[in-house]
C-alpha cells in the first residue's frame, strides 16, 4: 500500500502498457487524502479471501494481510478523522497484537490531533 500512495511514485509514475502492471481500481484514487483514508479503511475491513482476490497476481500479496492492516492503522493515525474511529475500534480485537497496538495508537492520535 505504501508504494501505491507514495507522493513521489504518484507524481512521477507514467501510464504503463503492460496490463499486469496497470493500476487496480481500488488504488486509483489513493493519491488524495480521502482516497488514502478510503483505501486504509478498505484494507482494515478485508478478510483473507478479500485480500487474496484484490491482489491476485500482485507482489503486494507477499506481505501478509495483518501486516497491511498494521500499516493501514498507521495511515489512519496520521491522516484519519473521527469518521475512521469505528473501523479502528474493530481492529482492537484483531488476532495479532501488533495490529491491536497500532489501532489503539491511531485512535489516541486522532483524538489528540483533530483535522483542520
């Protein structure tokens, strides 16, 4: 996910003619703050089957779903709003402690730093 929303990559990336390297629908709007938040929320709501289907044939699948969900918690902790709290609260029950910890961090951070 981080490569897909990186401002550097978004700014300098060109269109590719190879279909295997084409942008996936869920990533097309990830260059905006709202798109980034939406992608992070979507990642947090995925189960293993959703993740496998969304990234079939992609190197992103090398990272486990829980790793991407940890990253999504960090994203929302940095750019999230009160609208993201429900999905983060759900992650406080995640099977992996690192996801639970990052969800708690993101919730606390959103509470301390409301958006402008």
